[in-house]
């Protein structure tokens, strides 16, 4: 994309020898500032905070699969491929959701609804990142990891974003599978196959997604209502939402202990403690029913998932 100054300065040809242009550094500086702002907008389309968590689950699963630290080269290529796949999917999500982002207070200032990036640019950008991710995985890792990375991205774009999100309160229940692909990708990157441990880690992320997202949706209920997105808290009461969260957490905690059959007590004890704290915090948030409690629950859920995978990697490597 070419960058242009907002106005042109016309100078007579016969005056160029007599007139110095002190504005040139300012023009260059302004152009660089616009390039930086544009780059920042494109990066924001990739949803970088989500990328960090997804790549973390991928890389820690690689350590679990290797029962130690894989080669740095493999880790770097896998991290790059995972970031590209996640970022590309996020950009296409922003492209498709630009209409509802425009009416939500949290998202109306994003690059697409605000007009700083054109829709076709976001779509080409996102598609290019996904293609690059497949190429990186296929050439530098293996074909199975490439196929899984592509599958996760396509599930997020076509199943969750384009179908489930706007049509059913089960959107995040089913759509959560998209964010659960990185453990499968990480395992395949090391082993070249899929084992029951990888499936258990997939299930862990899959079951974690609804209670994690519902706690956020409690905070953004008005936004989702205005955009007519049927997130569960827009359809049922806060108390009923917390009851669903608690049910999911019980199942999640049980599922989170299954990898202990392979990773041992070094995984079992800390993960059980993290799960107990999660459940206790959700029960506390249910009693209070405040936005502050929901926000704390949401932020803990992020730390919970990261810590469970880090504990798994440590248990496998030690």
C-alpha cells in the first residue's frame, strides 16, 4: 500500500536553487509516522494477545510430546507458523465482522470499522498470512502440522465466524474447537502423528473456552445485544450464566487431570490446585454478580490455561 502526503507543495522550477526546503525532513517524518500507524493497525487485525496464548499452548505441547525441549529451530518455525495461522484467521474474522464491530463500543475504533484499512486489504492480508503459515509448516515442520493449522484456521473462519457466531448461543461451545487446534499442531510437529495425550490437551482447551468467554460476555452483554450476537449472557440471566460456567468448570477440571496419566503427579497436583482455585473464584463471582468479579474471573481464566500448559511442559521436561 502506497503512502502519500496530504498535500503537494508546488515550487517553480526557477526557484529551486534559491529556496531550501526545510519541510522535507518533516514530510519524511510524517510519512514514517503514517507507516508506523498503518503497521500497528495491520498488527491489531491479527489479535496479537490471542496469538500469544495459542502459540504458548502449541509450544508447550511440543515440549510434552518431546519429553524435553525440541530443537530451537523446530520451535522457532512452529512458533512462526502458529502465529501466522492465528493472525491470518484473526484478520479474516475482523474483515467479516466489520459490520457488527462498527456498532459495538469495544470494537468500533478497530481499523476496519473506523475506515483506516479497507475491507479488501484486510481480507488479502489475512489470506496471505494463512497461506504463509501452511507453507512454513509444510516446508519447515511437516505436512500433518500444516494440515492441522489450516484446519484450525478454516474452522474459525467458516464455522465459527461465518455461521455459529451470529446464529446460535452454542457459538462459542462449538466454535471453541478452533482455538483447541494448536496442541494438535504442536504434537504433530514433534511426533508426526496424533496421540491420546494430544487429544486430551485439545479437549482441555475446548472445554475451557465457554467458561472463559462467557465471563467476558457478561462484561460485554450490552455490546453483544446491540450487535444482535446471541452470546449466552444476552439470552439468560447472570445467575443462569454462572450456573453454566460452574458446570463447565467441573467438567474442565476433570478433563484437565487426564494428562496426568502420562505426566504424573508433578502435573496432577498443581493442575488440580489451579482448577480448584478457578472453581472457587467462579463460585465467588457468582455470589457477587458484579462486573468486577466477572472481570477477575475472565483474567484468571487466561492465566489458568497458560499455567496448566506450562506445568505440563515442566512435568514432561524434568
